[in-house]
């Protein structure tokens, strides 16, 4: 992924704004021409809507235990009135979990948690990776060598195992899982940014700025970075999908989100042994993870195709 | 010269005759020792022993002596009516003295122990299975299956799947949600696990606020235990009225546990100086647990969240649920290093009240912080009385003291079930000890048994977890054994163990004609060696895989030659 991004370059920021707008408009047009990307965007939009309005959509508090409140049983099957469930029975469209809580409400609130995890981890990784990659690419020489070899060392570890190792040191919990995933993802972004910076810093407009007396800080952060950041959008979008998957896997193992937080991976892990007796408790969190990851992947692929002129040309042929 | 030579020969002959006569007219023990060859090589039997210098070391065993080839005498420092029950426990299995010495307490003894049991370990593929082969010279009835394959899987659903697929004959601990499906399946049978047990919430009184008995009492009154049992335990489980189940004599002596009383519980917390803040929270704490399936706690994460919910809703205690790795959890909780509540339980090792109370509330216990003299002094007195009726008043006082001081809150006595193919003959799970593979008849040559986890080691003496004790119990036998359906103790390698009047000296008569898997004969010295290696810390073979020899220290109070 990162390799294909390295060749990507965006026209420099120039005073002729209409040209820049045209490029953006062109990319936008290319993006909206792709059905899969549109589907991804629609799903993601829906997920974001669900996450924002989770409290309004969910019929119950995700942590509310319904023992002595409703006549239900542990891990009760879904009850949907429209599908023939008796009207005198409380409706729980995704059933009841092991702690007598409404599964649908927990899945809905889980959307909020999962999106938060995805955006936060990738956000942290992008910030750290951008700084590291920019400094490395701009400084070059031994600074670049040391930083990139360090990134290579991190990349040499299987990312999930490295995340587990970091959590072992930091301790269990969602916050530490976020840090662990962010650390694991940082080198990817650092490499992408470094490659872009290496390319952009040789451009004429950078040389011109330097000739006009711009300092290193201004050159790097005002001239180079804004023009090297585009590949990050694609890598970041795809990275969110992976981050959500890894966070769910960590929570499944009991290393990430802790009870009673309604996180999909935790929900899967808690009821993994009920796969035969109460499959709905595994199915709904699982399918939620799948849909979310799919949405980010479709969107990421669409963005890549839209922002990469070479792919766009191929597509138009 | 010839005369003097003849005289010498006559003198030598006379002395030899006198020696033989002396041996023949000696006491009965010596006679047995001299006439019975050791290990079949014609040598005289020389009994060995292990002993402490005195009872000052704090342990219960003063000496173990092989008085003849088939008699062992255990001399205790104080009467112990529970001796037979303890001696039947798997860690006290008997191995050949020579084998123990040859291994030095490590190596083969950890993975391929030699015993007298119906099965021999033929192969242990780490991470996969342990394979047993039938021991053809076994002294008892021959096992039905020629080969046994022991496998493991941590997930109950996966174990059940193995059974349904027919790739296993019997599996341990199925989920309570699967009980009905198993009972409805004509190809399967559900096998209740009748092991007496207790699940409790423990406090460590060296951490605030659990150093305040009123706070502990508030939790004791403010948790709806009936709700937990009704909703999270299999049918047949019951709310604990006492720490020890009532099926154990004197377990239920004394007053029953507190009724669920929210008003009183909250008043206690108010008076103890823990008012609610604007969010209704009095203080924060942690609930520590491990995610393993046990008879006393079949759904640990679920019950942990339920207790978390009840603490917040009922008492305003905001608790974080903290899952710990099993080994770390046992170590930390056992040493009293957990600053919050810990969810733990106990399954009976042997059918005596001391197994429940003395381990948890004894003088040297650290699990609940500083031990409680009002409790352990009663327990020390009770442990020396063999007559259950005579000990009742003492255990009443002990149980009432536990109720007053609340080192923990007893929640439930759980039930659980194993499952087997309907075609498996003799399928059972005993109340004490583990299922003996020799009684299971798969109808063909190979029995496949799937348990929760891989054994840590197969030398029972140094093991504590059920997943290790079960596999080594198939290989190594004890002096006594528990019944298949009760806690009644009867002879295994000993035909009997009888005591003197006060229960301080136990004499065990051993079974003759028993062979070990290596072909050597079983005798009293093997008993001494097998006990000495665990009990005596100075024994050169006191090594093991963990080196803890936990049950020797715990059931007999201390080790001989213990390091400071």
C-alpha cells in the first residue's frame, strides 16, 4: 500500500487557485464515478450517524441489566414483533446477552466505540508518523538513516504481536490498546510521508521559497507538508479499517476494552462459547465489525483511485 | 595347623547358625523384613524413614517409617482425623524410590512418571495430546481401553463440538446453555459434576476500605446472591448459607449468612464514612478475576459484570472489572496483594471441613490479609477432634466468627456437568478426585478424553491444578482412594490405614504383589520416598517443575527442613 503511494504527487500549492480547485473537482468527480466508493461512503455516513445518535436510536442503555424489569431469559433469542414474536413479549431485535442486556442497544453503542477507536488510533499514528516522516525526509543523512532504521525495526514485528507486547507492558484496557495500535501503525505513515517529502522538497517552488529566505520550519511545515499529505488520506482511511479490526481482536482476547463497555470485540469474546446455543450474540457484533471494515476499505480504495492520476487514467481507458 | 583351621571353620559355622536362629526368633517386623526380598533380588529389606527432629518445625508429620516391607507408620505431631481423606489425595501418589532418586526430581518424572496405575504414559506431544497405554501387569481389574488419548481445548463450545463430531468420547465442563441440547441429543449423555464447592468474593483487609469490617459487611448484605444463582448458575446450584457446603460434615454449623438487606448495607456505608457523591458513587475499587471455567464459577466474566452492576446500583461502589491471567491471579490473590475484590472459589480436595476452612482461614493464610485469630484458633482446635459431633460446637464458633469478621462473602455452591457419548460405558465424574479412565469403556481400543487445558506437569506431588492432577492420577496411585460416587475413603495401594486411639499415629498395611510400570515391586520404602520428596525440603529430589509441592506444605502445615 505504502509503496504505491510513494509515487503519488499532488500539484504544489500555487497562487492560481482555480487550478487547484479544478484538481480537487477532478478527483471528486473520479471518486463519485465509483459505485463501490459511494457505497462505502454511504455505509460510513450511516455508521457515523448511528454513532452520533446512538443514545436516541438504542431502546435501552447499553449497560442496563433487565433482570426483574422484563420477563426475559439469559441469552434469549431475538424477538421481533413484525416477524411473529408475541406482542406480549418485549421486543429485542438482536436478543439478550449473557448479562440480560439488550444486544441491539449494545451493538448500536458499539458503533460509537469502534469509530472512536479507528479515528483516534489512526489520528495519533498520523500525527506521530507525519512528524517523524517529515523530519526524516527533510533532514536526510544520518538523521534519516537512524529514524528509518528504527521504523524498520518496528515494521519487522508482526503488528498484532507487537501490539500485544506493548499492552503487556502498559497494562490492559482500551486506552492502552489505542496507544499500542497507534505505535504499531506509526511507521507506515512515517514512511509514506517521508517518501512524499523526499519528492516534494526537490520541486522548484520549494527551491524558490528557500531562495527567498524561508527557514527550515516554514519550508517543511508550510511549503512541503501540505503538498505531501495527500497519500496520507488514502493510507489513513485504509488504516482505520485495520485499526478497528486489531482493536476488536485485542478486546476479544480481553486486552482491549474492558466490561461493561459495549465494544464489538469484547462482546464477541464474552459470548464466544455460545456460538451454538446463542449464535445471535456472536453474529451481530461480528457482522458489525465486517460492515465497518468493509466501508472503510471501499472508501479507501475509492480515494486511492480518485487521487492517483495514473490509476485514474487506467480507469478512464 | 589343620586343627586350628578346623577350629576356625567350626567357630564360623557356629556364629552363622546363631545369627540365623536369632533372625528366625526375632520380632515379627524383623522377620518380615528378612524373609521378604527387596525388588526380587534376594536382598534383605531395610526399612527407610523420614522424620523431623521435633514437632517444633510447625508441621503435622513427625515421622514416616517403613517398619517392614508392607507396613508404613505415620506419626503425627497432633491428632488428625482427616488423615485418610488427605492421604487419598492425588499429590500423595506413590512412585518407585529408585526412580525418584534416579531422576533427581526433574526430567522424566515430570513428563513420564512411573507409577502403579492402570495406564502408563507413552507419549506427551506438547500442545497436542498425552497418550497412555494400558499397563498389563496392573494389580486390579484391567481397563477397558487399551489406549487413551488425552487432549485439551479451552473453549467449552469447541469441546462440545468434538463430542458431537464423535472425535471425543468424553469432555469436561460444558456450558450450562448446552445442558438442554445435550440432554435432548440421544447420542450424548450429560454427567453432573458433584464436587462440593464454594464461590466467594474475597477482601484483603490490609487495603482500605476493606480494612473496615463494616464496609465488608455492607458488601456481604448488599449483594443479591439469590439473583446471581438464579440467573447465572445451572439448575441445582444454591446460594451459600456458609462457606463450606452442607454436604461436608459440620460445614453448615453456626448461623446462616446475612439476608440481602440494602437499607442496612447502605446505612453501614454511610456510618463508615463513605457518603455518595453527586453521581451516587461512594468510592471506586476493582473486581479481579480470571476467565477460567470452574464448577464453582462457570461464567466468570459474566458474573464479574453482574457483581459490578450490583455494587454500583445497590451500594454506589464503582468497580472496574479486571481480568487477570490465571496463574498471576492465583499468586496475587493467594498472597493478599489484590487491593480490590477478588472472585475466587474452591472445589473440595477431600471430604472434610478442614479442606475448606483451614486452607482459607488458617493462621498462616495471607489471602485475606491479616489472618483472624478468632477464626483460626477455633479451626486449630477443631482439626484435632475426630468425632464430628464433638467438633460441632467448635465449627459453629468458627463459622460464626467468619460471619462476623467477613474475610469474604460466600455466594454460591455451583453445579456443573461433563458430557460424553451415549455409547461410552461407565461414564462418570466423582465428587472427589478425577474421573479414572480405567472405568470408561468406549467400546473399542481407544478412549479420547478432552479437558479444559494442557497439564503443566505429570508429577502429581508438585501439581495443584485439576488439569494436571487428572492425567497423573491415571498413572500414579495413592495409599487410599475416594469412592466413585462418594467421599468415602477405601484402600488402594494400602489395604487399610488404621489409627491409634487419638488419631496421632496411622499404620498403613500395604497391598502385596503390586508392580510399578518399570517392573519393580512396590513396598514400604516407596511410600516413604514418595512422601519424603515432597515433605522434606532437604531431600535432593525436592525439585519438581514449580518446586512448590504446595499440597505437602498446605495439608501437613509445613515442610520438614523448611528454609527460613
